[in-house]
C-alpha cells in the first residue's frame, strides 16, 4: 500500500514537473511575443534576460523555486530510500514534506501569476509612456516650427531695422547738409549786409561767433537760435517744393542781377558842379 502511494506521489510529481515545464515554456513564449518590442527597445534578447539583469527580486524568487523543486526531488529520492527500508515513520515525514513542497510550489505559481499581472501593468504603463513620448515629440516638432517662424520674423525685422537705420543715417546726413547750407546762407547774408527780419536771435551773433573758436556743433546750435521772419514772402514762395527751389532761386537771382544792373546805370548827381554854381 505504501509502495503504491509512493509511486502515485512520484507519478504526480513527475506529471506536475512536466506540466510546470510546459506552462513555463508557454509563459516564456507568451512573454517573448508580448515583450518583443519592449526587449528590442531596451536591447535585450527576451524579458527573462531583462528580469535577470534588472530585477534581482525576480531572480531570487526563481532561485527559490528551483531550490524547492530540487528539494522535492531530494525528498522523493529519500522517500524511495526510506520505503526500501520499510520505515513508516520516515515515509510519513517525507510525505508531509512532499505536501509542503507542493504547497510551496503552488505558492510560487501564485507568485508567478502575480508577476504576470505586474508585468501586464508595467507593459500598459510602458505603452502609456510611449504615447506620452510621442505626444511630447509632436509638441516639440510644433515648437521647432514656431521657433523657425520666429527666427524668420526676427531676420525680417532685423532687415527692416537695417533699412530704417540706413534711412535714419541718410536723414541725419541730409540734416547735417541742411545745417551746413543754412550756416552758409546766414554767413552770406551777414557778409553782404542782408539783414533779413528775424523772429528770434540777432545778426550780430553771427559776426561774433565767426571771430571766436566755436566748434561746428556750437555754430549749428547758434544757428538754431536765429529764426528768419518769412511772413512777408508771398504764398507762392512759401510753398515752393524742394524740386522747384533751384529754378525759383535762379529766377530771383536774375531779378536781383537786373536791378543791380539798373542801379549801376543810374548816374549819381554831380555835387561838385552844384557847389560851384552855388
């Protein structure tokens, strides 16, 4: 009877071990299929290599399971030996040890099942992280496009700034030219005795400044304080366009030259003869 029970136990152990190997192989195949992309991404051959390298706790549980399986085999061998010695007490003790081993093996199966659940959760988390990464990549691409647009806009603005700066430089150069031209005309009026009516300033200031060592900037600042009164001019002369200024100036110069010619033709009275006559 004991021999039959031992054979039944040994048979159950062998069947259980075979089923464990089949289940383990199926689990490995499923793991290889499920985690193929994940393993390829992290650069390992399969998930078991990942567990062995990065999950020491899993490795420890595997070692414990192997120890328990080896212990079961040792117990079975010892049980067979004890049966051969016909020691019922030892057989009972080893049968109990076998049952404990089966219970521990079942516990390891439950741990394995829980690990599969945990792996499923981690896989779902990995998928979610992958989707999040994809979303972030799309956002980064949009940001890169926006940055490129801003750079183009900045380049266009910089180009406009350069253009405006050139225009400002040209305007400043024209202003300096006009200041120089105004100073020249004021000086000519002073030299020729043409004291035009002024709204502000004094013609004597021009003469005083010419005898002093004033800088160009100081001369131009002095010129700013002298304002000619053009109110007596006709509206046609006040509203002359810059393009027509040269022509108007030439016409006025002709009139001045004509009047000077007439004045030269007028003979001054002979005051000496008049005195003799008196």
